[in-house]
């Protein structure tokens, strides 16, 4: 958890702590570069793509639109290139019930 990251930071690197770092990917450049920098520095990383924003996914699919698919494809390509595991986490119901 947070303590492990703080311990790792005090020793100078996350790599030396042996911890795995979760990186949330959005399908954009910033999160992809952050993932790649951590991975290239020797930090064990695992990537996650969160689907939380579609209020009515069925309406998007029915219209032939699926805006998250392009982001997911980009995240998949970035992770495959780096050899980093990627998981898709759907939190739409949780998000809509809390927001």
C-alpha cells in the first residue's frame, strides 16, 4: 500500500521495494507514457482501464457508436508492446448509483 511506496521512495526506487504498481490507463498519451516510464525503469506494473462513464451503453451500441472501444484498443496495444498485464474494470453501475 501507501507505506510500501513511501518506503520505496525513501530508498530511491519502487523497483527496490518489489511492489507492483497499478496504473490507470485512459487511452490517452499521459497515462500511457507514465506506464511506459515506470515499466522501463524496472517497476513491476499492472494496467487497468476503468469503464465508468456510459450512462446508457445500450443506446450507444444500438447507434453503432462505442466510444470506449478506441481507447481500449489503444490501451491494449500499449500494454502488449510493453508486456504489461491489462484488465478492464466495468464500474458503470457503481458510478451511476453514487453519482
